[in-house]
């Protein structure tokens, strides 16, 4: 990236619409209804923490709630008060919706990772300077004296100083301000931050909601691929978008065909698969293959431990799971392998080891474990 190129938005998935551009939310009617009940009661909490896996719609819901609050007049309790809202929908033509889309709404603050010190790339964390900017924003009076909002995407990315500064703001919230904190891993946050927020937990999407959300984001999915995509993405639209862009379903099917040869790994098949990650510009393919191998091992371990077959994510997967993980002892072996294998490959990639060699090493370790579990 040239020094003059604009930095990418840290909260936008490459190739997909930004959450502020995504007005329809699938699969989270319960969370929307809970927020509307709180709003209608007149006792709206000042801070809402949206939790759940990455890519399930937390940021989209946060933008919907902020748009709703800024576009909906407060009920003064008079006889001519507007009826209680039954939906968070705000027309695209509404001035607030247009201003939020352009990041030009004077009553809204978006807190996210900024540029690094040299302004050549995005910072890896949200710094205390960013939080101070938000606090200064709230110190100013709103132009109309009305409600103001802020979205923090994501609170997990704050460094320690930034988290402590946010905590002080939560302890003494500004008047008429509603904060929306997006948290992918809330257990890693300060307990005092969590305790001062009302939590809305968003669950992974089912196959139909995932397909609808993916279509809205510009992805393509056939009816026969819905179940497989829901299984491999964990119900995450963001992960499903990545899988479709990188042909993840085909890669996983190729892995299942390869692992069907265990414990005598088909070396030509394995080498062909590993070579996909060695091509020029194939860093994303390497990362996806590592993730898919890790996912296959997790599915093996889960089946061996519970005996419950998941919906197939590729043809022949169910039979393969039954053969490779017939009992809890096998499940333990696969779980132990999964715990170390992907981390080892990613560490090797970080120090510029050959991606094809790293993937081949992973495949050989899988073959070795399968051999150790094979009947004698």
C-alpha cells in the first residue's frame, strides 16, 4: 500500500458492505425486540454490549439501534406522543440515515482502530487517544440537546489504557448518551466493563438466515450448499463470505477426499493441496486451509466424544468421522492434535517458512495420528 493510499476501514470485511450500509438484519429478531422493549419502557440502559461470534451481525445491529435512536424523537408522554415503535427500521431517505451512511452525523461517534504512529497502516489496537477523542466529543453539548450515540467496534481491540479510560466513562456516563460496545470475546474484557453494560448475545445464524444475509452482502450460495456453509462458517456471515470468495467448500471437500485415504495418506493428493498455498498471492488460501484442517479435527474430536454426527459439510464426511473417531479415546487424540497443529503452522508462516511445506507437515501429522489409532 502506498503512503498516499487511504487506509481500509478496520471494521469492514473486504468486498462486503460495511455494517452501516446493511440495513436488514437476519436471525436476531429476539435481540431487536429486547432493545425495543427497553426503549419503550423509558428505562433505556446507557451501555449495551453486543456479544457473539464474529460475523453474526453484531455491528449491523449496533448501527440499526443507533440509527433508530437518533431518528426517533423521545416520547414526552403527552397525549400526542407517537405510538410505540415495533421495529428498528428507519427509511434510507431519512436525514439521519443519510448522514450516518456518510459518517457525517454530528450526534454519533464511531470508535475503532486508527492509523499507526507513522500513519502507514492501521494500528493493531484501539489506543487511549481514540477513547479520549470520544470523551471530548461527549463533553460538547449536542446541537439540539437530544440523544447521542457511539459505537465501539470492537471493544476487544482496546489496549489496557484505553479499556481503563472507557471504564471511567461507563462509571460516569454523559447525559443522553447511549453506547454500543461490540465484543467478540467478552470473557477477555475487564469484568467491571461487562458489569456496567446490558448484554445482547447474538447466536450463530441458521442455514436459511445465513444464506439470506450472505446474498444481501453480495455473496452467492446455492440451496444445496446452505447446510455445508452454515456448518463450516459456524453461522457467521463474515466467515461464510470468506469461504465463498476463496472456494472454501471445494477446499473442504478436497480435504475430506484426502483424509478418506488415511491412514495411508495419498501423497500426490496431499502435495497438490499443499501447493495451492504456495502460489503467489495465496496467503489467504494458506490461512483458510489451516482453518479448515483445524475445523475437521475439531469435528472429529466432537463426534468421537459425543457420538452425535453433525450435518455433512462435504460428501462422505459422516462415514469418515465414524471411521476415524469411533470412540472417546480417539476423540482425545484428535483434540490433542488440533490444539497444537494450527498454531505451529501459523508460527512457521510468521517467520516465512515455506507454506507448502508447513501444510504438508500438518497433513503428515494427521496421517501419523490416524495410523496410531488404526486397529492392529
